[in-house]
């Protein structure tokens, strides 16, 4: 199922949670939806899921508007928030069975679907446990089973790996990859960027309600790696205020993508390769004391792409 988000705008009083956000997730792909806290990720997911409506803009699922026809597309979407109810009076088996019935599954079809989902999410041994008896990892498996019970084509997962131990994260990753291989489209938010890189095929980055980068992950890595070079410049120890002033001036140079203080004696400049002579000339002319300059190829990663495109500010 192809997801198209078109110019979404959502305001809460004087705060613009989403400001003309547009992106596409092709069918059968897993996209990471990332951004600093308060960037607008959850708001966007709630609109895509039909739980909220935008002030303007649209969401298309295989070309059909989820804003205009939410009831028609509800069965096509599975939305997993970051928490499961902590009920002490309903078991896992009863919880999954309730949602199966809510989506109209009856008789043999209902039993077969529940058994299939229990096997996929490894819930067989948890059927008689009450929800409040479950660990965080177990709750996330139940939460995932709940949104899969009606076999949706689009899965929206809000921080599904938060609080999970490493083994449970690996299990979740393998399940999501298997679902994508079945043709399901997955959009998931997470702050664990290093693990997202092993899972997602694409990424959407937003900050303060604005889209800052999106596309297939391999394309983004290639684009951000091919023209940039990382220069590490070792300098004598100097006061932080003086170093900060120098870095601000370097940051304004032509071709400079990012400047980062590494330690008290060094800083890193991400710069277009053909602009390096200009940087070295600038350093020499301004008598910046340094011991050496080490030039290395710059290979982008999801984490580096995120850092270079966001400032970390919240709404």
C-alpha cells in the first residue's frame, strides 16, 4: 500500500505542529520517521491513522484520501502507539480476541487469524497472562499483534522499540522485515538511529513541524557521502569562547556543511572536497594555531544525516 502525505498543516493555538509536510512511502518499504522531541511525528501519525484531521493537506493510501474517507480506509491501517493499556482484568488472549471480533472476524476465520498472529508475534505462552503482568517487551508484542489482527496494508508504529532489551529489539526487527516482505508498508518513529539503519529502507526527517529530508536510505547516504570530506584540524588548547568564535566564522565559509568541536584540541569540518583549499587558506590567513590537518573520506550514516540536518530544537 503506497502512502502519500501531501502538504499537511496542523496547528494547536499559536504552535504549528506540522507545516506543509509532504513525503511518500512506497508500497512494501519500511521508512523511519525521525526528528527531535516535539518535531510533529506523533501528530502526523495520528492524522495518517485517521485519529485526527489536518487543518489542510491530505493523506492518500493507494490514491484514496484517508482524510475524506476515514471509515473506508480504517481497515487498511494499523496504528501502534507507544504504550499498551495496563489492565489487570483482561488477559492477552481475551484482548486479541476482542479486536478480532471488533473487525468482524467470526468462526473459523477468526480462530485461524488469531492463531496465525499469535505464532508470528510469539504470544502462544502469554494467552492467560493479564496485561498488567507483562514486561515492556511482551506488551509491545501484544500491541503489534493487535494492529495486525485485521491484516492492514499500512503499519504506523510510534516508538515501538522504546524500553526494549537488545534481544527483543532484534525479534521486533525481524518481524517487521518479514511483514515488509509480505508487501506491507511500515512507517515507524524511533530515537534509536543506529538500529534503524539496519531496518529501514527509507527515512523521513522533520524538525519543528517542517520536513528537512526524506527518501530512500541508500540514496541519502550516497548523496551525503559523495561530495563531502571530513577534515580534522588539531589545534592548541584554547578557551572555549575563542574556539566557538572561530568555528562560527568557519561555518560561514562556502562549501561548509557542518562544524563540530571534537575535543579541546580539535574540531571537525564537513566540507565539499573542492572547497578545502579555501578553508586552509582562511585558517592560514587568520593565524589559527594548529598542529596538523588530516583529510579523510566522509561516509554518511543515518545518525550523521540526522545531525547535519537538525539542530535539536523543540517546539
